[in-house]
C-alpha cells in the first residue's frame, strides 16, 4: 500500500491558514517535551495507546494529518486508519524532524 503523504512545506502552509483539519501526533509523551507543535488543531494519541483507545473520538469527516518523529509511525497509523475505513488521512513525510529542519526550527529537534 502506498501511504498518502503531505510534505512539510504543505503542512506549514496549512498550519498558517485557517483551514480545518486534525493534526494527530502519535509520538509518545516523553517525546513531546523535546519537540512540540503549538496549534489548536493538535490531538495527541501515542502509537502505544491507539489500539486500546481507538480513534472513535475523531470526527468521521475530518481531514487528518498524522505526525511522528521521522514519519514511520505516522505512516503506520495512516495505513491503519485507512484500513478502518477512514478517508482524508495523510502522513507527514519526514515527521516533525523534517518540519523543524525545513519549515520551523522553533518546534525543536531530538
């Protein structure tokens, strides 16, 4: 399966806009202190808890951008959400690390 992805530049544009979408961060809690998004669209759902908690709290028709450190876990979650019937789900290519390097260094790196 080819994982649908969004570039860090495209995400940067979306974050600067009023466009509605969910920024789903699947990193673990210890990672959040090292690099952090500051956006009202952010939802936290660590990969280790997704299977237990599920994603029923996410509105069915919302566009979802899944993010992690390097893009590997976000690709896994994106593919899982798509297999569960979700649509409009993309993974951030390169993760928050690439976003910090190419778009906004203030989010931090680790």
